[in-house]
C-alpha cells in the first residue's frame, strides 16, 4: 500500500488529460446543406419574401427559424440550416439574443465550437443598426466569448472579437463597457505575448517531456499567466524550480482532508510572500483555491484565519459591482452592505449551467440570490422566516420548502445556488437545503445578491459558468 500513492502520482504526471468523447453530430457536408437549404427556403418561402421588406419581419423570421431548428431532430442537415439562417437573420437586424441562442443551439447539437458559431455573426451584427441596449448585449457577448477563445489559445479570433466589442461600446456610448473592453483587450494582448514566449518550449516538450527547464516555462505560462492549474501543475511538477516543484507534487496528490488542504494553502501563501510581484497573485489565488476546499470543515481560529485570507481578494471585486449613483449599496472594509432594495449583479449575462456563491449575513430578514429576470432564492423571508422561497428562473413560479429557509441573523453564511438544465440546488455552508426541478436549459441572465427592506452585508460573490464538457 505504501507504493500505491507514488504509483498514482507517477500516472498523474505521465497520463495526458482525457477529453470526454464528443457525442454531438458532425457538421453536414456542403451537398447536404445545399439540399436542406432548398427545402427550408421552399417551406418558408412566404416568410423569406416578407423578410425582405422590413427589419421587424427579418427579426420575426429569425425567431421562427430558431424555434423550428430546436424541434427539427429528424433531419440533421435541415436542423443545422434552420439554426444557421436564424443566427444570420438575427445578426442582420442586431437581434443579439436570437443570434446567441441560435449559435448556442448549433454548438450544443453539432461539432462546432461556440466561438466559431458566434464569430462571423457577431461581426455582421456590429454593422447593423441597433439600440444601445442591444449594443451593450453585443459587447457583453463578445467579452464572454473571448474567455472561451483564450482558453483554447485562439488569440487571433479573440482579437477579432475585441474589435467587434469596441464597435459595440461605441454604438452604445457606454463608458463602463468601453473601459471593460479596453481592460480585456490589454489582458488578451498580454496573454498572447506570454503564449508566444512559451509556445516554443511547449512544442519541444513533445519530444523531450521531462526537460526541467522547458517544463518550468510551460508550467509558469499555464498556471501564472493563464490561470489553468489543471494543466499547468503537471509541468511545474517536472520543472526546475525546487519550491514550485514541491508545491505541484503536493497539489497533484490532491489532499482530501481539510487540515491537509489548509496546510497546502498555507504553503502556497508562504511561497507568494517570497515571490516577485509577477507571480505573487497567482500563488495567492492557488492558496485560496485550497482554502475554499478546506473552509466548510474548519472551526474556530483556524477558520477565522482562512476566512480573512479569502476575503482579502474579494473586497475590490465587490466594490467594482456597485453601480455609479447607487445609494442603497455602499462599500465597506469587508465588502459591501445593502439596504432597502439594494443589490449587486454580475456585469455580464451567463448561460445555464451556472453556480452562484455568496457569503453574506443579514440583520434580520431577506438574503436573496437572483438569476435572470425571474429567478430568486430567499432566506429569512419576512412573511415566514423558516420557509425557503424559490422563484423558478424559467417561469417565475413560486415554490416553498418549510423548515429550510432560515439562517442565523448577524452570522456569515455561504449560500450556493447551482442551476443546471433540469434541476436547481440550494446549499448553505456546503449542506443541501433544497432541490427544485424544471426546464432551465439555455436560460441566460445576470446573477445577483442583496436584500429587500433589510440590511445585508456581503463579503464574497462568485458566479461560475459551469463547463459543458465539450
């Protein structure tokens, strides 16, 4: 048994990361697409003719084709053409919601990456007249999609999308969006430069996989520049930096107890204290990754110490979510405090599946999480504090679970809301409170946290787009 752990670690270092099999349909070939296009144009001939007259008719046709494409499962080529035409029709009139929905359906059903389905349509949409709200939506969609592109090291396509985002910000005349676009553009340029520095070493590792110097270069790029520790830690474990190597080996072992997780977090934190400014933040963030895993099982002074380190990186993020002129949300040394109907929301929309995490406390009632226009989770509801209130994200329909809706006033709690295509799970401090079921697939919206006629303090708020495994 003593040999088992080293053997498993060796396998972790040597085995490539396995991608899940792609169960989506292959793209129809050109001949099948041409045949399907003739069928679609014939079936909807009157709609296509009408769409030539006015933008409103083209917008209506885009939505109609999208709905038909979702339902057409008997013929893959026809389904693909319906979704493609819905996307392109929507792009021509600046209907960003229909455009992104069609591209999402395409990438869900067919072997095409979501950014590849979106890019040409978003570029076309930027040339269409649109109101400010649609231009903001266009810019936000570009910003979100560049995250997927940089994850796959497609910096050229990411740069093209940022050009579209810049056009959208100008159309919207929105200073906040312009600032975020500029910040993201700078980040993409920096990441592209870092990738160019590391690309040679990564390529050489194909023929020399155990070279310590090359592994260090690759590991530093993935972990420190790209924040992709899942891939990068394997390189650091073979690298030439002794301290990083030891940390990476411990990381790969995957400590399973809270004490061991906290101890590894401490080692990363100590390494960050000695590190130059260029690597200090990535090491602190990895420490926080292990601290967050340990926290639910921690108690007393150990828990307080870890919470303090976790909070440090959250305060500035929370302050940045306060809208200019908002008087019901104020910054505090710990994070933010809301009164009345004060709330903070993510700056961009996310698509189900998503995970919302908030660490908050209330003086008495009404800690609320939000998703989209209709979804709400309510703790300490003023009309029934023991009742967990749930407004479904798809319909707004209200459900309630007795005995699961109370949290202690003036006590920090970590509330988690995981929204998946067919279920919605609510947890407090890592323990499930309720599971609701519904059709949430494809829903999009901003996530938020705050109160209602109550003083609510928030010191952590994270929203994660859960990978669909493609």
